[in-house]
């Protein structure tokens, strides 16, 4: 998969089968769209292209409201898309000026003239252009005017629920990791750097790696204790992770820290990846460090019991 950081970087000799959108999470619904796009590209001797915009339009158009958290950083999205089989990924900067582009100009000038779109694949709820004014009915008219084929993908269900990025965000915020992972089709990850903490965990015989998440828009699951998979220096481990303010220690600062089972190396400043597998319990305050230590032992047993069953 080739990655471009502007529409202007895209080569002019490619016959594009294209889809576009945020594709936050690259979940099962997205994967179906990408699969269909790849099938069409192969059949029509074209190449599959995904166009997305960064930063997220809401972060640009509503700068006073940065509450929207995202399932993927750009780096995570690229990695997940590499497994999808698409050939080209175009990341175009979203600005206020760009947001004023009318839908017809967007289709004609950018998609048809610059990205050489010959076939467009869109999801069931797709809108485009200034103020999302472009509808599927308008796309039908434009496809006839500018000579490209068009296909709309119906909603993709998991059970009886239509999969969407919004639903997955809500599940993660509620700590419902297993359902979120089902909708995603993979285990929800976070990536960060190990930084120094207060080292209280060592005194409790549960040393932790404190994780700094540098991307301010990355969604963290709801506060609590989780069983996780950990990737450090290309090796996989397992552990238990806490998200929250550690009320027993009266720190008040929100943190992410993981205790890695059967591991004792110094990993400060190392890059770390954590994949969430299951939520074990809520974060809660204990009367003493001894009570906290007893609970950590219970947590460890529960995590290992879960890991033994998968």
C-alpha cells in the first residue's frame, strides 16, 4: 500500500476505484467497503484508493470543542489498512478553506480530474462537500455527468446491530471491550511511550509501566482494570492495566499503567503497544495499601484465569 499526504502527490496515470471517508477504526463495516472496492478494481483493471482527511473535520470546524476522541491515530490507521489489501491511501489536510469546497467542485476537480476516479464505492450514509451537502442522489447525477460508475454498500450488521464508529466509541467508553473488539474485528490498541511514575507499584510487588499517550484525540477505554496483551520490542507479553486516577493514592491525575506478567526489565522510554482483551472491574478506592495489594492479587488471578481460557 502506498501512502500519500496530499491529493496533489497522487500519480496521474492510475485508473482509480475510490472510496472516501474518515474510516475511524477501520471496523468490519469499513472492511466490507474496502473488500468490495478491491474486487471492483481487480475486475476493471483499476487500482483501489482510499481518500481520508486529517485532522478530523469536526476538530477543524469546531476548534472550541475537541471532545471527539478517535479510535485510530493516523499511524494506527495506516497499519490496519495495510491488512485490507488496498493499493493507495491518500491523507489530505482538512482546513477551513477546504471545507468550503462545493460538492460538485469536489467531485469534478479533485476526485475525477486529480485522482482519476473511474468508479466510486460509498457507504450507506455517505455525504460529502461543503456542510456535507452532497447526497447519494447528487452522486448519481454527477456520475452520469462526469462518467464514473457508482456503487453504494448497504449497512453491515453484527448480529442485529449496524456496525459504526460511533457505537464502538460508546462501547469502549463504557468498558465493553469484548463487544467493541467484535465490531472492530481486532483487539482495540493504544500506542505510547513508557515514562517514569511514582514507583508505588514496586512497593506493592506489582511494578507498572506508565504509558504516555501523545495523541490528544486518541480514545481511551473507560476507567477500570483490564486484561491486556503487550507488545514490547517486537515481543508479546500479557498483563493487567489500570486506567484512572488511582484514588487510593490520592494522586488525582489520570494515568494509564500496565503490570506485565513475568517481566522485570527496565523499559523507560521504550515504545509500547497494548491491546485490550477484557475489562476485569471498575476502578475503586481502598482503605489502605494492604487492601489494594490484596485486590491486585485477585485481579492477577482473574486475568490469568481469563487468559487460560482463550
